[in-house]
C-alpha cells in the first residue's frame, strides 16, 4: 500500500489520540532513499520497497516502542546497506488501578508525578469518585471485564489490582492476562496469592500466564501504611519499566542510572 508522507503522519497523530505507539521509518541513505513505512500499534502502512526489509524494520520498531527512543541504524538491503531512521512516538506510560481503595490514592499521586496516565476502575460507586481521585485521568464505575473492554492496553501499560476481593480481583487478573500489559500486580498476602493461583489454575489459566502476575505486589521495603505500600508498588513498576531487578544498588553492577525502557 503506497501512502504519501502526510497520510502516514495523519495515522501517527490518530494513534497518539488513542494512546497507541507509532513509528515512521525512512530510508535516509542507500537504495530507495525517502521510502517510508509506518508502524502503528500492530498495523503497518507504506513500504521500504522490499518485504524482508519491511519485516526487519517492523521488528526493530516494536523494540524501540519499549525503549521509547528514536534512532538511525544501518542494515543490509537487497542492493547493499541502507540507513533507516526510526522516528518513534511511544505511547505514554499508563497505570490502570483496579480497586479505588486507600492505597490507590497515594499510588495515583505518585504515578502522576512520574508522568503516567492513571485510570481508576471500581464497581463500587461510593469509592470510585473524582473527589477521591482528583489527579486521575479517568475514574470509571465498572466491573473489571467492562473496564478492560474500553481501555487501550499495550506494552507501556501497567496494571495494579488492589481490591483484595476475589469477585473483583480474579476477573481483573484473567482479563489483564489476555492483554500485552508489561506489568500485572495483585495485592494480598502470600497465602492469598497461593489460594488465588489455585483457583485460576482451576479456571484454565496456564502456568505461563500465572508467571506474569507479581503477587504479593510491590518491593520488599516493609510497607505498612497506604503511602508506604504505594511507594513499594510504584518502585516495582519503575524497576520493570527500566529493566531492573529492584535490588539494592550496593549489590548491583553496571550503570546506576539505567536507560528508560
């Protein structure tokens, strides 16, 4: 499909409005200079002129969505090397919180301070109010499956499930596991999470899927208060986003200040 540059950028702008990642890849040196390919979420538009080159470019663009950066790379083409410029428009990091509980309030504040969009969902109207969450980008009164059907969830989405009630938690977990969310954390004690795991296995959730769940949610900092628990959860989300383990810096090697991914 041949598109002019303005069409490609129109698609990128539309993706930004939907909070989806996008990239425009341009041959800036070599055969086919000026050819463009746009990657918008899971779709692609335009071509660099050769199928294998398109496939290679799409794969690398997807990796750059996680790294949230633009770059120029030299790759082999059908008639010699070509330089590809990846103009990347990453989706903003989004935190979805299921459960408008006390911990969700300081967690929302922390996430907003760090540049996240924050979406709150709870079926309990008395808890899910804009008055309790003035910083949130969206507060919805909905059951987890209803809310999940309205959200755009990709690799830059982080989900914290905080209701501590199986009738809310488990549908939220099952629905979240069917998305590309990079982080899925669930509140509860070790016993709660073990029991939850058994129930999910009985509902045909696979071991591979269960391995994506971080439960108990958060890093081990001895958190007790809602504010401390929010710090613990947000610290784990940051570690996942940066590709770090979340351990003490005194016990790590390599750069202290990691790249944002």
